[in-house]
C-alpha cells in the first residue's frame, strides 16, 4: 500500500521491490564484516535488474501479462527470467549495459559454491558500473531519482584493500581466497579486462579505480586533492580527469552510419542520423555526442548512442521512418514561425 492508502498496481509494486533489492544489495556489499557480501550482492543486484526490466516491459506493453510465460493447465504461473527480460529490453546482445548485467549474472551463478572473502579490483569496477547503470535507467525509464531517497555516497562500493593488493596477480590475495576461488577469479578478471578493451573502455561496462591521493597545492597532481585551507583546515575537492573522446566518442557522422548499418544490419544514411539528432536533441546529450572547442572540430558519437539506436529499433521496426516524419514536422513548424 502507498502511504496515502492507495494500492499499487503490479508495475508499481515490482518497481518498489526492485529498488528495495538494489538498496539492500548496496547495503550488503558495503558491510565489510559480511563474509558472503559479494555472493549476496550479485543475487540481490540481478533480482533488482530483473524486476526493473519487468516493470519496463509492462510499461512498454501496457499490460501485466507481458511478463508472464503462457500458462499451461495445472502449472503455476511464472514470470520471465532475467535472460528473457534482457532480450526484450536490450535486444542487441552487444549493448554495453546488457553485457555488464550478463557478466554479473555469470558471477552470481558461478559463486554459489565458492567462498569469496576478498573482492578483486576488476570485479569492484564491474559492479560499480552496474550500480551506476541501474540508477541511470531507473531515472530514464520511470523518472525515479534515488538521490531523493538516499545519500548519493551510498551508491559507491566500499573498496576494502589498496588497489595494488587487490590485483589477482598478487600472491597474498590468492592465498586469502584459496585455490578454487582464486583460479576462478583469475580467469574471470581476465575476461573482464579483455571485454573492457573490446568495448573501448566504456564506463557503462566497468569503472576503473585508479585514484591518486596526495597532499598538494597543485590540483593537477591528483584526482582527489586534500589542500590546506584557512587556519590549517583540510578541504577535499574532486578534480575531474579528462576523458579521451577518441575512446568514448569514436564515430564521426559517416563512421556512425557505417557502424549502425554493420551492427544492426540496416541501410540508413546520413540523413537518418540528422533526423534522429533533430528529433531527440542528441547533440545536447553528452553521453551520445561530443564536439571539441577548437573551431571546425567534427562532431563525434559514442558507442552508447549506437546501443540507444539499437534499443529504439528493437522496440519499433519503423523507428527510422517515423523519425524522418517527425523531423519534417519539426522543420515545417520552425519555418512557419519565421
């Protein structure tokens, strides 16, 4: 029941359960005294995503039945699995967010019979990206911002070892984990690093942890700087490290067309991209579009933009056609106002 006594519909109840699972996952992973915090996090986190995806499917289809398998006589009514929900919402198997969820799902399944007392850096980076992805899509799909409910700092995963002591190549970490867990995690972390490079180091897949913490008066020397303030007080300031747009936004317009046609097996042209840009105001979205400050610099598009187009096309086969129509309507409206 809502606080005012109004009963939730199925979508709303599923969404609330999803948020609770997400919050509980974060509370668990950040309690360093819990021995099985990684395994528990993965179970709760995958559950949170499965419920979020189901709420999205109901919202898109307008009916509760869209998340249920067809019921056979005498059988219990069952809802779709995480894998089936991913196929519905992220039909492109190369979607970066989908690959992050799938990799965490793999860790959930494999860690059942293991005791993982220490979490390697590569795994933390993967999980942190997943945490950010969930919050972002919750907001995009349903307008829910968890920052209105919980402290933003809670969404950061606690790192209980220094980076150099959490690499799977460290013999001390291998001893702490034991031979079976160490063997699995060494192979698993290697897969994460390879996939991270294949995805052009997309932050939606993994968020690197490489902070340099120093006491300095030069902010350029650190990612987080602790500088002496008035009367010797210490103040903390976060300094943003520039990202290479060649990695984050590697496609110029013509290259973007080629990438979309290759990945999605379509036959669009530059005009289609221009129409999408106009209708959805893509050039105002930093995650999709980048243009340097130097005069004459070409616009650059991200892998995330390709994934977004794939999602739209997966939801509506006539996406490109409809976008062209909307773009022409916008143009006519603007001309009539001049």
